[in-house]
C-alpha cells in the first residue's frame, strides 16, 4: 500500500497534505490514535520544511508513505536549503517555548528517523513506525 504526492508547500497546504496522509493511513487499517499521532509528526515536519528550508516561501515537497509487513515508512523530501541535524538541540522542558519541539515530538512518536543529506539540494527525512497488529 503506497501513498505518493508531490505538491507546493505553503501554510495552507500543510493541513491538506497531513489530512490526505491520515486518510490513507485510516483506509489501510491504521488505528485512529496512531494515525493522529503520525499526522501530528508529519505536520511538524512539513512546517519545518516550510519555515526553515523555504524560509516561509512556497516550494516543492514530495510526501511518500508505504505500509509493508507491519511497517510504515514516510519520506518527506524538499528541494530548499539543506538541514543540518547536528545543529538541533533537544528542547529544555524547564523553558516554555512556542517552537522547537517538532523533532522532539517526532522522536517520541516514531520508531526511527533518518536524514538523507546526499541530494544535491534539499533534505529528505525518512520516518519509520512499527505498526501494532489489531486483534
């Protein structure tokens, strides 16, 4: 089962893309709670692309998801400014901030996060979730 979409990303499209992905997950047997958690992660990652890679300008994004043998693998690829994962610090829970928690949240929900930095432009984030079997 595969989901693939290439679109322009902007503040409005983030909501549309995450909703399309959640609908794909629900249609393919992912429970609502897990689908909602993954929708949150994808929303955070797409927001990072929009804010950091494209500096709040419109740009291309590829969003792919595949469910295979109980594993969900999501790939988010942009063509903007490269991301340096080593530059990110874990947020301080003692300091209340209105941003900076996206990657932390993703790390709490997803089982694996990989960054593909070998593309000529942009960054690809690969998120893996091991799905529970229902029943």
